[in-house]
C-alpha cells in the first residue's frame, strides 16, 4: 500500500497528539502510583527532571515530523512516520485501558 501525501499530512498531526498523550498519561499514571515507567532512560529522566522526560517522550515524533517536512517524498520517512503513529496508537489504547481499569477499581 502506497502512502499518499494526504496520509502523511494527517499522520503528522496524529503522531504529535499521540506522543503528547503518551507523555501526559504516563506522567499522570506515575504521579497517581498506578504505573511505573518501564523504559530505564525515561524513568531516570522522570526522576531527575520531568521537563526532560517530556522532551524525551516527544523527541522521536518531533524528529520524524522535521524529516517529513524536509524530505516529504522519501518513502522511508513516510513509512517511519506511519509506523511511529501506529505504535503510538497502540500505546494510547494501552493507556486508555489502564485508565479505565483504575477508574473502576476501588
């Protein structure tokens, strides 16, 4: 399946929204002691400086968006953006599930 320029345009905004949601949901889950950060680098950053944690969590999507803006015709950039968007969507579903479970658990 060939990704179109229009798909890339939609993916860039969705990717950014999903990456920010991931950072926010993870932060909230850690603060409420519902989850722990599994990534040792992100965990160390969170424990030392939350701003660095947010930067780290959004670094890859921002890099992909930068590449997409400057090399929109490169298939690898479009494919990488689509793959990252799909992975962030899976992570977002995971976050929504544990938020739902936490909401109904006394």
